[in-house]
C-alpha cells in the first residue's frame, strides 16, 4: 500500500545539535509539506515543495532547512538556530493530477534534552 | 494572507446531542478539508469539500461548504463517546496567492460525555 513514512517516531536532541527528520512517500505525489504542532495548538507550515529541487518557506521556517533531491523524499533538518524545537512534526504530500486531498505521515515527536 | 478560524475551540457535550463546529477563512478558496486527530496521533482525513454548496456525510458527521460566505460547518448528530477528538479544518490557499499552501484552523477539541 502507498503512504508516507516518517522516521524516527521519537527523537531526542541535545542543545546545539542538528537533527534530521525523514519523510518518504511512495504515492508519486508532486507536493510535500512539513508542519509543526505544539501541544494543544494547530499546525503551522515550516516548508513546502511542489517539485523536485524546489521548495518555499512557510510561516515558521527560521531554524529549519529542507532539501528535495528526489520526488519521494523531503527531509527536514532542525538546526541549532531553532531555539525551541520541542514539538510534534508532521509531513504531508498532495496529489495534483487529478486533484485530491493531502496525506499525512504518522509524525515525529522531537524533544530537546 | 490566508487565515482560518474555528469556533468553538473546546466543546464538551453529552452523548446523544447535536452540535456544529464552524470554520471561517479569510480569502477566496474552493478547497476545504476536515481532519480528525486523536491525542498523540497523526491526522485522519474526514472530508474534502471542493465546490460551493458541497455537502458530505459520513456516519454522524456532516460537512458543508459555502464559498461565498467563506464558511464551512461540521455538524455532529447524536454524539457518541468515540467522536471525542480534536477536529481541524484546513483551507488550500491556491486560489488566493498562497500557492500550494494548506493553512489550518486552531482546532476544536470535542469531549463527549456519557
């Protein structure tokens, strides 16, 4: 079955450390997204990519970086510049032709220790 | 800038009662989504509404879209405990300059009491 796989499910980061969250999809979707969710709050868009080798900043891109070298993969790096990275991170993808909804991964819970 | 607002943000209701969650958005869009999230889990797609006047129903949930009023509703009929979750609406901003962005409301946490 097709879907989106996020790994790891839980991740612990030390102060000043960069960490990378993986997001892989085998749905052949064009667009991919990263969202951050803080406890009791909605989802905020970090970065998104509509085609390979291209991506745009979302509303809270500072302290994060992404790459889109392959259609299937959209990894998110949380850099040391992100001062409050503890959150639940969700990856999503979207099919454009024909237009359908968005599919979400199971999420990565990142905690600073 | 596209903004999405839900109300209420928290809803406690008795089993068997009906209620409606409202989702307002600020700019033109003809694609609206409803998701359910259980604690600690990812988002489960409930409805995709693609045109003005669209109405979709699944079990005790019914969603509608009025693009002229920029309003969607999620109606709950005869609530049961299993519907306790957080419900999000989200709007696809492609028709409003927010190309390719899915913007979420704050979420409505529904608690159904026996």
